[in-house]
């Protein structure tokens, strides 16, 4: 039976030009299968066990005893994507072009982009996308959707093309396409890796507006960013928001918030955070205790410093030089020089090296 090329075949000179040769694939040279596929399951099996570059995929489709439609080709391309075999996915797409009455559409293009993405082929995914947009100019049935952009953004993020992933996210919004959770997470990851925190804030805000939580890693990184900026207020808002979104708070998030509160000099809040961590049975390490100590020490809250020191010992932790220095500093800042000298001497007897109290006072 003669085959005709669909009216929306890929334009020559673009991604679709060159057929197998464009992808470095060999012409068909293997013998035809003993039996032709007679239904979708046998066709899927034929494609699964075929080898790319030998014409086996094209032959399996041409010789099947039924006529696959667009949905069948989408299923076959998705199968190749799950197998991480993007070349085989390309062959399925190419074979589809020669089936009478079957036209490439949003779903077949998106499936092919996803297959390229799954195999880590971000350049090929972008090339397919370019051809898809060209086809969509004359055929609305080929317009990209959220699945298309999700696969593209993920491919670029995994391929280290972080700015390109963010640009695609922007293009998606400009096209009035609503991102899904996977798209949001990939775009956030790209922002995190290129340290575009302002953009990350906006994307996370858009997620929250849809009732979607971010990942714990993104929250921790953003909290750490606020800590470096000394923006304790934003850090606290984010910390509360992530809990409202149903995200579990762990020691990493608490440590990042503690750093932000220390940068902001919030001596009462650091104590409240320690209490909340104990109440939630969240592990408190020595670094977190020391951050709280430095905060109360800066305010001259020597009583609070001694209470924190007692908590450290109660947790069967061994104070280090940073612990000792912060406790002594609390007394120095309170003007209790005699007590500071006495404490310093005691810490030194325990083998902890700290600055001379007089030098601490002068600083």
C-alpha cells in the first residue's frame, strides 16, 4: 500500500530534514520480522525490542496489520522515553509522518521532547521544540502546552543550561500556560543553581498561590540566602509559610533560620526557636546552639547564655572554643568583667582556647 506524507510534515531545512541521516542513523538493513504486529500490545513489543538505526522501528510500523493513530504514536514515543532511547523515539516520530491520515500534534511533539529530555539530550529537545513552534504557526493542533514546557525546562536544568530553563519558564508564562508542579520545581532548581534568588522568590510565590509547596532544599537555600543578607524578617516569613504549605521542618531549615535570626540580632527569637526545636524533637547540633549563644552574647544576656550552655551539657555535647568564647563574651558585653575572667579561666582548665578577656573587651 502506498504511503503519503501528511500535509503538516516537518519543513525541509529544519529539525525534520534529512530523516535518518539527520540523526546519524543507518538505513534499514535488517530482515523483516517473522510476524507483523496485529494490535497495540504486539506493536509496543516490536518497538521495545527493535534496535535503533536498523530500520526495525519503521518496518514494524509499516507492516502492522492495523493503522495506528496519533494516540498510538504518542504511546510508542513515550515508551521509548521510558527506555531512555531518544533515537528510537525519533524513528517512531519519523515513521508516523508516512502514515496516511496521521498528523503530528501537541502530544506527539511533547512526547518526543520528553523522550529527549529523559535521555539528557537538551539540545535535541530544543531542536524539536523549534520545529514544533514552526508547525504550530500553521496548525493550532501543534501548539506547545504545559507538558511541552515542563519537559524542556527539565531538560535544560539537568543539562546545566540554567538561564535557558528560566527563559523557557518566562516564555511559558507569556504564552498564558500555567506551570505544573514539575515545571515549578525544575525552574526553582535552575534559579538555585545560578543563584537567582529574586526570581526564585517569585516562582515560589506562584507555587504557593496554587497551593503547591516547594522542596525542602529550595526552602533551606532561600533561608540561607536571607541569612547572608541579614533579612531575618523574610526568613521568618518563609519559615512559617513552608509549614503552612505542609512542608516538614527539619534541622537544616531550623539551622538556616537560626543563622538569619543571629544576623538580625533577635536574641529572644533564637531562644524561642531552640525551645520549639526541642518540642518538635528536632535535632539541635552544636553549631545551632553556638549561633544562639552568639546572639544572646551580643545583647549581653549572660543569664540566657548560661542557660544555653546548660542545655548543651544536658544534651551530652562537649562545648568547643566557639561555645566558650560566646559565653565569656556575654559577660563582657554585660560589663561583668570579674565573672568573665573567672569563666575564661575555667574554660582554659578544660582545654578550651579562647581570646584574652581584656582583648575581647577592647573589641
